[in-house]
C-alpha cells in the first residue's frame, strides 16, 4: 500500500514536472511588442532564434552565459523562438533541457512577418538570428550571430 | 599625390560599400550564369520571350523555404506561361550546411518535382550582387530589351506558416501589375528567413 502511494506521488510529481517544462507562452507580435519598449532600469537582451537555425543554436550558450554572469544585475535575457510545426512546445522543451538553457523562452507565432519585422528594428530585414539589446531609449541591434564579449560590452556600455 | 590616393581609396571603399548593399527597387540587375540541377548553365538572357523573372533565393534546409516550396511551384506554373518564370537560386555554402549541396538540390527538386530551374550560386557572388540576405528572398525583375529592372523585393505573401490563410499575395500582385504595364503597388516587403550561410 505504502509503495503504491509513493509510486502515485512520484508519478504525479513526474507528470507535473513534464507539464511545467513544456509550458511556454505563445504570443503574436502585438502581445510581444511592449517588451521592446519597457522604460525601467533593466537592460533587456532579446534574441530571435529557432531550433533549426544553425547560427542561432551556436550562439544560444552565449546568451545563457550572459544570463548567468549578470544574474544579480538588472539584466533580462529573453529568447524569442520562431519555431513552428507539430509538437513545437514538446520539441522546444526537450531541446532546451538537452542544451541546458534556462533563460526565459517565449514562442512568437505571427506568420505575417512583414508586418512586424520592421517594428523590432528598422535595420532588421528578417534574417535569423537577430538580437535587440536596450535600456530605456538606448538601443543596439545585431542582425547576425553575436558572441558573449559583444553582448557583455553592449550591456556594459548601456549601463555606464 | 597622397591626397589623391586617399580620395581614390575613399571612392573605392564607398563603391564597395554601396555594392555590398545590393539592389534596390528601380535598379538595373546584372545577368548571371549559374549551374542548374541538370548540369547545364543558365542565364536570364537565355529566356528570349520572357517579360521578366521571379528570382527566388531559396534552399533545402530552411523551414521557411520548405514552407514555401509548393507556393513557389504554383507561382511558376501560373506565371511562366504569362512570361514571368521562376528562377530559384541556392546561395548557401554546403560546407556550412551540408543539406544545401548540389546533390541535395537535385534530390529535393526531384522529390518536389520543381517546374523551374534550381541554380547553385557556387561562388556566392550572385546573391551578393542582388543583396539577398536570407532564404526565401524574392526579387521580381522586368525585362525591357536587354535591360533588367528590379520591380519588387521581399516576401512571397503574408503567411509563412499556412498557405490557406494568406490574404495578401505580394509576389502575384506585383506580377499582375507588371503584366498590365503598371508599377506594382507594393514594391518592398520584409521577408522572414534563414540567414544565407557563408564561411567566416
């Protein structure tokens, strides 16, 4: 009996853990847009990526490393996934666990890309990856793969 | 003398910088010669009767490109006979993305029964001339004698995910206008896509 209860409890925990790990917020651009214009003293590092995008996947650890190194400072890393297709949340969850990425991830599901690419940054023409770093009105945009040192330098410059 | 050299280098650098940005709508495009999946080399000049071209930088591996494959075939079927054939070009370096090799292109073209040429930009020069930055990336050209003019740059339509939910077909609208000897209403859009893969 005891064994059975223990088993049920661990099963419940296992299920809730699995469910929790697959819980991503899916947004359209209108819902995501305010995140690019927050006027507080946090520096936001927002990266557009997808699991199938090779340069994106290569630079993911750099963002994770930034998240960790600036953990006690007012720096927020947000990974905006453009993945789509069957079981996207499940695949994302498995991928992030495997790569040990713990930064916040949201899914951007807004297939009229021409309507929002320019709102992320004037200079962005829609090629992945892309990264916006901003604090209040100061802003820097990368339309390419970035390194840890580029990210760190930009964040430090914005906080000088 | 030194000043002159400096000035000339400045001019040269600016010219290179302008060049690197690629075509804008209204620019003249330069013809190219690239190898098709059947091994033959193709130039736009080969198409004596064409009124223009739908040049699409695309590839095998990119999910956006894959999502648009059937729509690209449909555009070719619909507009080739009206004088605007699709010319697809893979700009990626297979050393970076093995799936985008010439053999990979042949395989994909066969699987999907592409109705258009699928050319390999092996030296990665043509995409730079155009200023393409991702796949898929469309350039519609009109032909007047030997002159090729860039009429539209951007995305195919307004829903990369679901063809049945498209409400604006930018490419088709632009060709329809050109067929009526009108300027397209929308000449530039931003296309989402996979960055073109190069070494370095």
